[in-house]
DNA sequence: CTAGGTGCAAATAATTTGCAGAGGC
DNA sequence: GCCTCTGCAAATTATTTGCACCTAG
C-alpha cells in the first residue's frame, strides 16, 4: 500500500553531503515511534533509556535537523518551551489543548482553512504556516477527570474521515446521476448519466471495502472523535445538485448542474489532497480528485455536443 | 462618547489593598501609548528613555499586573519570548505574522470563530481561548520590502467594520420591510412593516452619520485593510430574506421570514457584541442587537395575532 | 508604622554555541 | 584524512526570585 518504506523515505530526505549516524537514527526512530507531542526533554529521557551516552545537545541538533527534513514539526503550546510532533505522513492539523490534563488533541478543518485563505487573500498575505490552537477544558476533565481512551494515530483518523467524505460524495453522486438518467429524454445524455452512475457505484464499492478493512485493522476507529471537519461533506458534495435537479427540466441544465458538482468536488479533493503529506488519506483524496476530473471532462464534452457551443459555462 | 476616562478606568482595576505608584503609572502609560506587539525588552527600552532608574524586574512585574488587570494580553508568536498587546478596549483577535519584517497584523473573523465553536462542540471541548496565527509573508515584503503604511488602531478598525456590517444590515432590512409592506394586503401587517421600515431608516441615518464622523476623525480609515471578516454581512443579514420574499405570497409567510431574519441578526450582533472588550465596536453591536430584539418581538406579536397561535414558529 | 512596591543581583529554565575528540566514507 | 557528528561545559536569553530598602496610605 505504500510506495516506499519509511526508512528509505527518511533516508532520501537527508541533506546532500550529510552523513548517516547511528545516534541520529536512534533519535529519529524513537521520535517516530512515539505518538504525542514531545518536548525536547521528553525525547532525551526516552532516548537515554536506550542509550545513556546521547547528549541533550545532540537531541536538540537532531530535532532541528528533523524539522528541516520535514520529519518533525515544532509546536508551541505557550508553555515556555517547544514540543515536537510528527510531520512525516501526518497531515497538518490544528490543536485542542486541555489546560487541566495538559493533553492535546488534533483536528483538521477544511472550513477553517478556507476562511484563512480568504482572510489572507484580502490582506495580500502569503500564508506559510497556520497555527490554530484552542485552549480550554476537554470533555474528560470537564466531567470529572477520566484518564482518557487510547487514541488512534491521526493518520488513521485522517484516512477514516477522508473515506467517509469520499463515500458520502459517491453516494450523493450516484443518487444525482440515477435521478438525472431517469428524467432525461435525450438518449445520449441518458447513456452518459447511466454510465456515470455505474462508475460512482463501482467506486463506492471499493471505498466501502477499504473502510471495512480499516475498521477490521482497528476496531476502535469508529469510536474515535471526528478529526477532519468539512461542512460541505456531511451529506456529500452532490446533495445540492440533487436538490437543484428537482426544479430543472432540460437535459442541458441537468448536465450543467452535474458539471458544477463535479467541478466543486474535484476542486475540493485536489486542493486538500495536495496539501497533505504522504498518507493514505492524501491518496484517497487525490485518487478521488482524478476520478472527478474524468467525469467532469465527460460531462463537458457532452454539454458541448448538446449545445453546439465551444465552452461549457462560466462560473468559478 | 466614553463613559469614563482611561486613567480612571485603569485606576478602578487596581486590586484591593494595592498602592498607587508613579513607576507603575509610567509603565502603564508608555505601554498604552504604543501600538503593536511589544516584547518585555522593547518596553524596558522605551521606558528607560523616560526614566533610567526603572528596572527590568519592575517592568516584568507590571506586565504581569497589567495582564491580570485586563490591560495587557500576552501573545506568543513562537519566537521563544512573549509579546504583549493592548487588551483594554481592544477586541480579541487573530494574527497575521510576517516572518520577513517581523511585523504582525490583526484581524477578526466571526466565520472562523463559528467554525471553532462547531469543532469544539463536536469534541465536547470547552474553549477558553482561541489562538489563530498565520505565519508567512506580508504584502509589502512579498513585493519588495516597503516600510509600511501607518496603521490605525484595531479599535478604530473594529468600529469601522462594525459600522459597515450594521449599515449593510440596516440597508437590507429596510429593503426587506419596504418590499414586504408593498406586497401586503392586510392593513395591520402593512402598518407593522412600514413602521419597521421607518425604524430601519432612522437607525441607518444615525449609523451613517457616525461612520462619517469616524472618517472625519481619521481620514485614512477607509484605506486601511479589512479587520473584521464575516461572510454573512457582505450584503446584509436580510438579503436572504429579500430573496425569499420574492417567492412568497401570504402575509403570514412574510412575517415569518422577517422573524427569521431578525432572529438571525439579533443572535449575531448579541453574540459578537458580548465577546469583545469595551470598545465602540462592541457598543455598536450590542445597541444593534437590542434594536433587532425589539423588532423581533413586534413581529412575533403580530404573527400571533395573524395566526391566532400561541407561539411563533419553530426553528433555530 | 506597615503592607506593598522597587532595585539590584543572583537564580532558573530552555536552548545554543565553542571546542576538542570520535567516527563514517 | 577529511568532514561531519558528538559530548561536554560554558554562554546566552528570557524571565523569576530573594532580599533589603523605600513610600504611600
């Protein structure tokens, strides 16, 4: 399922002219073997369990090295020192930080990212890094201080949520094309809609199989909190199209609605897929974007045939 | 325009049993006289210009005191030290931080706050403080390193943007009630709509006058960047209602649309008004919320009369 | 007169740096 | 053998504390 092993990948990150070192390898592997947000000191303690002779300075230097190599990301929770988290195969994300138990949880919100882009655009600002940290009280602490459920890695959570969004989108897409096919008078258009409906159906099967596999690997996954937040995805990106279809009668209009939906979902999946670092969630998004692009082209071609026009509609 | 002078207000913040001190007064007034985000060291330098005999420790202690008194807010831009910004009459906000020139700009986004609340709710998390920091390159630095335009205080920017939102809302509200009045058959209902239309008109006048006054005080204000971001406000909170009115014929339905609009805008203005610390923008929002509440009550009463029902509609 | 407030210097805490030695290529 | 990595200790930076003195109420 993965294109190359983590070790080989990390190896490839090493800056030109730098050397392998068993100490550094140890530090990197201990770091990658841990899940939460470590301080430099936490890491020193962990590493000293395996090798007494590694100095704090080396850990600091390695941390800097990992940061530059894109393996680690420095995060500041306002404690007066930094923490480090995985960056490799780990999407960028935002944090919920409990002031009581000091744990931090991660989430991702395409909606917030969207707003951030709009603000930055309005100010002519180029965003390199976005920090969103919500400080407060977690559910456990608020309700009396439970220890905490064992939590899955955010990579799995991301894969799970990416699959959920993809599945919801396929479902609404299938509904859209089924409806469109049934209300179409033109033979060519109906064939296209039926074809697309079948395509969505096939892909839906694959996605659901993958979702079940994921659950089989980690039975706890469904009980874990939501990680990726994206409003448009709750009922699938085509659900607005399904609504719109109800008040439309011409095949041309139906095609145009389909084009808009595919364009929107292609854009969403491509944009967010590209943003993340290598991970299953990323691959799900990009694969999906590709599929939507094919559908989009098919629809546009058909629209041109139907209208005799050169270009398919304006719009964003 | 202000209920009491800053000095008197700050005086009232002094904890019980604490003494006046000219040193502290000096530090506080130097701090309040500066704009932007100062480090403790910046402040020491500034203060030493006026009095050589003030020690770093005192500045640190006063900073802590100001933080507790609500005059200053500690912000962390991940530089390994803290900066302090005004908190007194200065809304909570988010930051854009330029890595090149090290300047930081402020903005506010009700949209992002909204998303934050949704994420927190989904996770059962109680948010005490939200940090949103966008690191990157500002417009000036990206385009070749201009020094920077003199910037207005965020208090003025907030007042300006609050007025803009209020004005847009009044305008769309007036349009809504004018249309509603003209399409109403029932005499009582028409009277209500006309009355509300006039009320919006009056308030609109007052707001526009205040906006002009603000511009007169600070002619640069319109050239300053947007500070408060809120999507729903671009064309006024009633514009959806104006649209909805077009496809509705009964007076009852028109009243209900009005109720929904007033309820939504009352909620918005109240919620955000309450969030901010004392400032003109806050007062504009709260005053506005109050007006909307009155309209809302009037509409609900009328709806009850018209339908003979006990309660006015369900919904959020 | 007495509880704070203040300056000075020393303490702390996190991180960085200088330098000499160790080790991979 | 060269060049980078490493350990150790000392340096640096930001902030806090201890303590003797000062001052407003």
